[in-house]
């Protein structure tokens, strides 16, 4: 009797299990896998929609400021910066190059100076000494000195007061004192030519003190040999 009861219960369990399996098969067939399996259906739907969503986002989205540049962009930027550095360096090198000196003239130009004197005097005053020193240094500083120095003409003058003979002698004394100063500065005696014009070549013919002061003078003119 006990064995018959157990067999009866086992039979009902099998029947219930078969009914359950049949229901599951029916739902899968009628309703469909998308409803019956919601997780799988949701995953598949997401997979289908995702490419379209990504495409729309990439077309409409503005470039982000936090976007990390690609390695090619960084490399290109570094290359540009390197080229800029080289350009600046080249500019610095060009800026540091000394400009070429202008070509020297074919021959040094003649120079001139005028020394003034007090009345009835052949002594160089302070201003006249400075003027003679200026012209002397200009001569000796030339690169072609003394080879290309032709001559230094020193001409003494006087105002028109006094006799012509006296004024001629006074002009000579003034030229001699100027030539001595030039020799002290290094001008060879052989390059000096000394003359006196006395009162014959005034630069101001008026008979006033200002004109007399301008006529009491020594004129220095420097001549150089022509370069080939």
C-alpha cells in the first residue's frame, strides 16, 4: 500500500514537470524571445541603436577643449616649435653679425684747417694749437700715411696794417710756427711746404677789427697722391 502511494505521487510530479515545460515552450513560441527574454532583447536593441547614436553624436558635438591631441598633432606641433626655434636662432645669428665696413675711397680726401693769431704775433694760441693738432692727427691716422701723402701746404697771412714787406715776413713766421707744431705731431719735414702771402689774400677786405682778426691766419691744406 505504501509503495502504491509513492508511485502515485511520482507520477503526478512528472505530469506537473511536463506541463511546466510545455508552458515554457508555448510562451517562447507564441510571445517571442524579445518579450520572454527581456535582458537579451534589451542588449540586442542597444547594440542595434548604438552605432546610429554614436554617428549623430560625432556629427553634432562641438570639439571639446579637453580633447587630447593625437600623437601626430603633438609631433607636428613640436616640429613647428622646433622650426620656430631654429628661425629665431638664425635671426639671432644674423643680428649678431657685424656689418661690413663701407669701401674705402680710392684716395684719402684732402683736408684743411685754419689757425688764427693775435695782432703782430706768430705764436699759436690755445685754440690754434687745438686746430693744428686736429689736422695733424687726421693726417697721421690715415692708412696710407706717409706713403701716399703728397704734401702739406702751410701758408701764412697778415692783415693790411703795416708795410707789405713787414706783413710778408710776419706771415712767414706764422707759417713756420705752425709747421713746427705739425712736425711734433709726426708730419715729415719733407712733406711740408711753407709759404707766406702777407696781406695779399684777405678773406675779409673791410678795415674793421673783426676783418683784421680773420685775416691774421695760417691756412693748412693737405694733398694726397691719387690711387691707381
